């Protein structure tokens, strides 16, 4: 379509996505950002290990809730991850400034 600026990003890498969006908005010409990652709903996509929340580290700031992940909820003032829904993308880890999210030992299908 004639675009000179085409950038591919991993939507799970929040820092890279933020950087690319800022760079492309500042560009003097039109650009295209392609967000590439296999759909987690496809059966053949192998998921990473689910995450869990360390309640000792969770301060209840709710910044993890901003991503709208269906596996994250709040119970007793702390974030909670439903391991049956978590695909292990790690976006919540990137959002948490307190390091409350950690990997579990089991993998999902």
C-alpha cells in the first residue's frame, strides 16, 4: 500500500509496544504497526506456565486490572490469578511494580 514505515511488535512486550507507538506517532509520514502473536484461543498454541500472585508482595494497587485479563480478579484486597484461564503471557508481570506475579510449576494446554 506504499507505506515506508512498517514495524512488527509482540503485543506481550509492553515496553516495546509503547516505544514503537511513540516513535510512529512522532514520524512525519504514515506508518503501520503490526501486532503479531498467535491467538491464544487456537488449540495448537502451546501456552506458557500460568502465573500466580504472592500475597506478601501484592499491595492491592490494582494496576494489573488495567489490562482487562479475565484470569485476574481481586480477593481479600489482593490480586488473584485463575490458573485455568491464565495463558502465561506475562503482561501482568510487566504491569506490577512490586514483583507480585510469579510462574507456577505446571503448564496449560
